C-alpha cells in the first residue's frame, strides 16, 4: 500500500511539472509574437506620412527665416560663396524633411523675364524618375524690391 501511495504522489508531481512547463512555453510564445509585431511596426513607413506637407513646411520655414530671400539676393549679386552657403542651408532643410531614401531637385525661375536662373540649380545632376512630387513656391519680394521668383521643388523616394 505504501508503494501505491508513492506512485500516485509521483504522478501528481509529474502532472504539476507538465502544467508549469506548458505555462512557460505559452508565455515564451506570447513574448516572441509581441516582439515580432513591435519590430514589424517599427520598420514600416507610416501610411499617414505626407511628404508634400513636410517639404512645404520646410520651404515656409526657409522663407520665414529669410533664407530664400538671401539666396535670391546672392543669385542676383553673383557672390559664389553666398550662393553655396544658401544652397547648403536649403539642401539641409529639404533633406531634413524627407526620409533617408528621399531625393529632391530644385531650380528657381525669374517670372518677370521668364528665365531659369542657371546658378539656382540644386541637385541638377540627379535624373528625375517617372513619379515625382512637385511644389512650386512663389516669392514676390526680395529685400523690399518687388520681383517675382518661383522655386520649383521636385522630390521623390528612392526604391518606392
């Protein structure tokens, strides 16, 4: 009879051990599925990303801080160091509003004489893909002088 009691006790402990093992296995599976889901969410582009708005906000900020006016003035005066400085400022601002795989092209047109300003090109060497998004931004005054210029921005995402 003592042996029978011992066998029952041994089977009961094995049953408890099986329940604990099953609980641990299910817990590990839940943790792994949660981790995979979080990684998937972190690596996807958010669908509500509106690049036109992001780029336009950057352009407005450049205009509000006077950088577009100073760029246009440097194009009028032809001072190469100033032109390069403002090209760099504009380039950093636009790239800052695009994802890492974003590219853009920019040139400026004098509306009064209907000419593209040759020195105004940024990223002229890039080839435009079939699908680009564009923003044209009109500036009507430079340093208090009425002159109309249009900035033509074209931007796209590489690999999309």
